[in-house]
């Protein structure tokens, strides 16, 4: 499984505080979502390390 996150942060045309705040907010949201995906990936890897062989037989 491959997770692709696209960084879609636009450079503000003017350097007003409102534009810089909006850009900074987008960067913070990107890093939060990156951390959440990374944590899910880590938990998934830990889960798969515990499942190295079947625990029960399925079928007759």
C-alpha cells in the first residue's frame, strides 16, 4: 500500500499577516495529516509483525 499526500500550498501574492496566517495554517494542517497517516502506518506494521503465521486452521 502506498500513501501519497500532495502538498497543495499556494504562495501568497502579498505579504499581509492574513495571507501568511492562512499559509501557515495550511502547513500545520499538512503536518498534522502527515503525522496521522504515519501513525496508522506504524500501527499497521506492528500488527503485521505479530501475525507471522495463522493461529487456527480454516476448513476441514
